[in-house]
């Protein structure tokens, strides 16, 4: 949802299916947006293939993911670090060969069972707050793109759900 919002703001009209992902290149911003089509625990493959083709260093790959360990609505951006148990981040770390890439984690809270919670619909209260959350995360991603990591971290890490 966040990548779609970033794409909307950048005026993306066309996505192409290639390398097990939907991707689009926005030349004016020198950015490639990627939405892996694999299962989450295999998402590192498309990220690696596409970033290798574009010769993108890890520090220039922003990974946006959900996070069960953050309360719903909380955003956290970091320059790198472990997967924190997130199988999608673990896949990206393994495929890129390191964990020194920025990531924007979006809190979805922890339900009764992790798998059921991740695959379930948002509650009414969450749906009511979702557009604001997606907008705030997109603001963070675009700030990272335009101004760098520290200004983006300063923007999103202070946001309270």
C-alpha cells in the first residue's frame, strides 16, 4: 500500500512484471519501485536481482515492510540491522549479502496468532487510520529519497500511532 502511494505521488502510470516482481522506473527521481510477487520469505530474490541489474548499493535500497512487533500505526526507520525475526527482511539480508540497507517498518501490532493476524483483514479502527498511516509512511519514503536517511528518520521515528 505504501509503495502504491509513493508511485501515485510520483505519477507512475505503468508497472511491468519482470524478475518475479512488479517494477517501475521513475527516471526523474532516479528510483525503481519494486513490489515482489514471491511469497514474503522469498522477497529477497527479486530485490537482489533488480538491485544487481541497476548496480544499486545496499545503502540505496529502502525496504518497506510490515512489523508485528510494533504497535499498529507506529513507524520506524533504521539504516540497517537484523531481521528482527521478519522472514521477508531475512530473505533480503541473505540475498543482498548484508543487513546494511535502510528499512521502513510499519507497525501492524501482534494479534493472537502471527500468521492469522498478518493474513487477516484490518479491524474497523485500523481501516479508519490506514490512509493516514500509509500517507505518513509514504512521506518518510519520499523524504528518504529526496533528503536522505537522517531527515526521513527524524520525520517518521517520532510519529506516534
